[in-house]
């Protein structure tokens, strides 16, 4: 998953926000926080390789925001009493309650 994140962050043609749905669809059985960890690890790796400045650094900052928003979605799911065990549950939440990440998804 982290490799997919790094590829996205280093490719200016891919919207960073789209990585959330890409990971959720690619690893539907993964725990939601594993997606957050993969995005955070990918962002950290890109920042270490290329520094915080420039296009990759900017995209890494966007990735950190994506990771934060996914964690926030998980908390919202918990408050609503929804199942939030795996990425498949996250996709369902997005489809039924908050389509923000699906609007970024270039594979939808």
C-alpha cells in the first residue's frame, strides 16, 4: 500500500485525494487504520527522499491531510454506530454518508 501512495505522490497526473479510494478498493479487507498508516508512511518516505519543498513535498502534505481525514471518517463511523473494521466498510460509509473521497477517485 505504501508503494502505491509513493507512486501517487510522485506522479503529478494523479490527484492525491484519489489515493484513499484506490487503497480502499485495492485492499478491501485491510483494517482502516492500515490505510492511514500506509499513507503516512508513504508521505514520510517522499518527504525524506525529496524534502518538504517542491512538487513532491507539496503532494506529501496533501497526503498527510488525506490520512487525517480518513482517521476522522473512522471516528465519525464509530460515533454513528457503523461497522468500521475494514476498508470495505469505509467505502460503504463514503457511498452512503460522505462521498468526498469518491469525488477524487479517478477509477470510479
